[in-house]
């Protein structure tokens, strides 16, 4: 193991350990917030694999998050499945939809890719509304607390929910870390840096990009399914364009193309809105100003700047 | 080894190459010369499949490259170092080389060979590619292509804008590849480099093949003809 890799492992293990310890010290309000943040950060990690590492800007990731959310939710509400199989169905739904959307959207590039992914997500959103008899449309549906049980453990209990969100986050960050340190990850970065050159070294760029979309969709769906099981609500708002923009913002603020960036960005945005909304009803104005300042002074996002200025080894 | 048969190619409707044919042989350096706009870089791109051919075909060891998608061309042993280097700037030197070596499982042996040819890169392994000097970037671009252990190596003006010591290192690497038995196709504008390295010279003018020179011809009476095809 090289020195840089050792440093990376220690840093990431330290962050994971800190998140584990936090569950025993945080007050109830922040305890719940952190569980939610870890699930959303897992979604952002999935997004970051595609945007940060591969350089593909998607505006349709809400479709993948919603695939996991509704895949798990409908499996329980419509077919009476338990939490475990529902989680698997949610992830599989995301992977399958990711493969189909990726296969079609990757025929385009740049702005056209953004638009095509956005259109797919909108089609998904409208499909959810159209099948309101099952999805309950805009209103969404709740998964009863008694059904949210995995291996005999009640997922709605605060400590369990935190630990489950933590486990989900660990799975996402470990997948991301291993992926970016692998040959696959290096090729993705090579594609981001110079697609033509990657092809000239013999890499089938289309195949790698599709792999990135599928992995990204799978992680996003895992987060969506996890959200349904841990927070018990499945609603169409999670499939709206807003939820495609959120992960982009989280990743940009935290640092695109860094493993920890999505977590930092999600925490930052979550608490920025949470705190500013306590001060004024015009909280979006404050949030907007802070975002402008951050973008001006840290254009590569928080962890991107840390990498640029201090820790060049940061993956 | 590498053979172009009446190749015509261009960008959209704009035709640049017009029926160009030549052959590069193993263990030899073929210098492609011509004034700006003559079609040198277009020839390289046409060989790599980056431009669709309007006419003709490109063969490597009998396999028709022009029937393949671009990413399959390196699998047949064709390495390409384009003008302007085009490194993966966010990756370190080691990662750039690894991306090159990993493609066809060439692994550490190929990497060691590259580091032997370019010892400077050994000192920079952990450095990001976009922080290297111009000469080091060129070494890395060439080293990355050499990781493929190519049978044919295409070099598009690799010494352009470099200081003399770097130019010498790049030329020495091209010579190393020739000694390894590769067919090297080198786009070059400097007369001293051409006379020092070339086993064969192919002259282009406005997309047409204007003639070829062997090494012995190059050293004697046809030097004036060559000089007429150099420069801007």
C-alpha cells in the first residue's frame, strides 16, 4: 500500500468512525437529521460517480432515486413483500432503468445528454402521477411502521434507523472508494479528462460510460429504497426535477470527483437551509448568497479546494 | 506492416487527404513531412479511425483498420501520440501510465521499460500530469502510448515547442522504439531530426502525396526537394 493510499484509507475510515460515534452523542433532532443526511449523501455519492468522476452531467437522477423508492415501496404496499426483498427490488429497478436510460441517453453527449436524462426523469415523474391508483400520485403513501422491519429489527426506531442509514452510507462510500481506486475508476477519470485519448488507448468508452451510469443508478436506487424503508414515505416529489438538481448542488458544493465531497455538500446544504429557515422566511436568499460566495471562493467545492491546496492525494 | 492504400479523408464535406498511399515497415522510422495544412495530422487521425475514410483503406499486418471502431485500433498494436499531448491532467504520472498499461494487460514489464526510457518520469510518479513541464508531459504522452507495446507508433510533432534536452530525450525514445522493431510514423518539421532519424520520408502537399525518399536519397541529391516541403 502506497503512502497516499494509506492516508486516504485513514482519512475515510476516520470520517466513517466519526459518523458512527455521532449516533451516541447527537441530540434527538440532529440524530434524525444525520440519518436523513447519510441516506441523501449516499444518493449524492451515486451521482458523483457519474458527474464527478466520469464527467457526465445528468439532470435526471431523480428517476433512479425514485426507482429505488417506488421499487421498494410498491413491493411492500402492493405485493406485501417484507423489507429485505423490497430493498433488493428497489435496487434492481434502479439498475435496470439505469441500463435502459443509459443505453439510450449515451447516444448523445454534452447538453443533449442533460436534456435527454431530464426528459426521462420527467417521463418517470409523470408516470408516477398517471398511475395514481397505485402510487397515490402527488400525495404519495406511507409504509406502516409495523412493515418496516428488517431481520426482526424495527427500522423506525431512532438508533436502528441511524445505524441502518450509517450502514447504507458505508456501503455507498466503500463502493465509490473501491471503484475510483480500481482500473474501472481510473478509466472513468481518463474519459472525463479526454474521451478521445481514452479510446485511443483501446478503451471502449461507450461501455465504460454505460457501466458508470448503471453503477450510479444502482447507488441512487439503493439510497431511494433505503429512504423508503427508513423514513416510511414514498412520494412523487422525490421524482421531481428538484431531486435531480439537489445531488448536483451537493456534489458541486462538496467537491465533484472527491469521495467525501458528496457528504460534505449534503451536510452543508441541509444545515444551511435548516439554520437559515430558522432566521427568516426569506431563507433561500441567505442560502443563495452563501452558495454564490462559496462558488466564487471555492469553485472546486470544499473537498476539491482541500485537495488543491493541501491534500493532493485526496481521492 | 502499416499500409495506406489510396486514402482520402477530411472533415465533413471538406476533403483534406486525396488518395494517399504509403507503407511503414517494422524497425524503421517514417517521417511524414509537409507544410501546414498538408494533411499530416489528418493522416494520423485517418489511420486511428478518428476520421471516416472517403476512399481507400488502412491496413496493419493485413488487418483492415478502417473497418474498426477507433477503440479497437490500439488492440491491433497501433499507439498514437497526438499533437498537444492530451494527457489525463487530473491523474498522476503513475496513473496515466497505468491507464496505458492496463488496457491489454501489459502490466509492470511495459511500465518498467517506459521508466527506463524516460527516467525523468520515475521521479514524478506521484505528481499530477497537469503540473508537469511541457517536455515531461510529452514524455508522459509518449510513455503512455509505449505502454501498449505498439507494433506501430504514430507521433504527431512530438518535439514541437520543447527545449533541446527534451527534444533529445523524445528522439531517443523514438529511436528506442525503432530498435524494438516498431514501425514509427513521425510527423516532423525539423530538418536535423529528419536527417538524423528517418529511414523513409513521405512528403505531402495539399493532401496529395508528392513523393517518398529513402534514407540514401535523403542524404544526397533530393535534400532540396525535402526542404521545399518543410516549414509553414
